[in-house]
C-alpha cells in the first residue's frame, strides 16, 4: 500500500517511556526556559509552568526540542502503510513524548472519491470496521501512550472534510461506532473528540463515555484578521469562543492544532502567549503546534497560510 502517513521518520534509539497521555499533566516539569535567542524561529515560547507543548512536525524542527511532550501524527484509514507507526513510536519514545494520532476516514489518494452519504452509510453498515480495526491493532503494538482523534472539525462549514457534511446525529452514530471498534483492539487509548470550535458544535458531542479529552483548532493569520475584523487578533481572543463552547462538558481541553503567521510583531505576540497559563482557560492542558503549510486555501482569498516555524526567523528583542 502507498505510504501516506504524515510523520517525522527520523529514528533514534532510546529506552525512555512516558506514562501519561496528551492531557494528563498541565505544565512542563523541568522545562528549559526558552528565549528568542535560543530558537531563532517562531515556535511558542516555553517557560517553567507552561501549558504542555507538542507539535505535528513533519519537517523535524522539533527533533531536538526537549520541551515538546506530544508527537502529533495524521493518517488516513485507507492507503496507508501502518508499519510506519513503529518508527513514529520509536521517535516519540526517544524524546519522552506521547502520541496523538489523528485518523481521517478517507484516503489521501488523488483519485479517491466517496460522497458524504456513501461514507456515512459505509461506516454505519460496518463496511469500514476493518479499516479502524487495522489502525487500532497497529497502535496497540506501540509502547508510547496513544490518544486517538477521529474525524476532526466535523462542524466546520468550509467543506474541507467529507464528514463535515453529515448531520450532527449521524456524526455521533459514526463516531460511537468507530470508537467501539477501536476499543476492542486498543482498550488503553484515550479518545479525543475534536471540533474546530464553531457554533453548533455541541450537537456533535457523542457523550461522556466516548470522550476522554476535547480538542480544538486555533489559528491566527494576520492578513485574514485585518480583512475579517479590521485589526490583529490575539491567542486569547481566538481561543475563547471555542473554549467557552466546550468547557461545560467538564473534560480536559487540548488545542490539537495551533498555528500563527504574520509580521514579526504579530508572531512574537502569539509565541509569547500560546503556552502561557491563562486564567480564562483552566481546563486547557496542552497546546500542539501544526508545523506545516496549510493544506487548503483560507477564505477571503488570503491563500494558504504558512505555519512552519523554521520559515520565519524571529530576531530576539533586546
């Protein structure tokens, strides 16, 4: 099968095992105090007591970052070489990181075409049970703690994901079936329900028995800010609406995808804030950076934001 697994494949040998999932601890024990002089890029600034950082890092920019505690992977459940998960596990264990695995219920092959209705019908009929069973059976062999995040941003109206066209009740049925299948093969996993943070997300909540942690997506893009609201926005401002919509579920919250791009001043303001503990977000336990180019163009004809940290050198302030 085609190897479409998006992960950093650099492998280091180590016997280090971490004993918690992506949301178990708030704060970075023994964090190396960060500075813009140490990292001449735009990654978040990490200081003692910071909210736990992590990254989706296909370019390997976080390979030597001892503060990063979560390794985020994306994979489809079709056309993927699941043996590659073993390399990701070794990579994460060598760095003392837990694994956050986003499973997208489709293929990344260019000729893959399944309508939202057909995909839903296939899931509910059991046609795709073997796909999820294969993923979870492979994950069960890993030594790192695993959190499964399935079919993210389901309430997003932008049309990016096939499953975002489903009615809320249908999404809930599909989510529950998939988690039930996965639990048979991977009973030790944590399960992340991960809306984007938009209005109407509560209708997609599958229930407390199916959610261990809630994920959100938070992005700041200066050109979009100025067109949409006429000024620069802050991390707290962008995070508050989604957080407020999920906080009453009483679950730990993780920003599963974070990115920001803009001028030096804009980037610096975000970098200083995103992993800082905020009283507005007491349940926020981890922030995971999306270190890649945006996959789809944004609205308002602003193109594809580049969230990659290494492509934005940031001169330290004196």
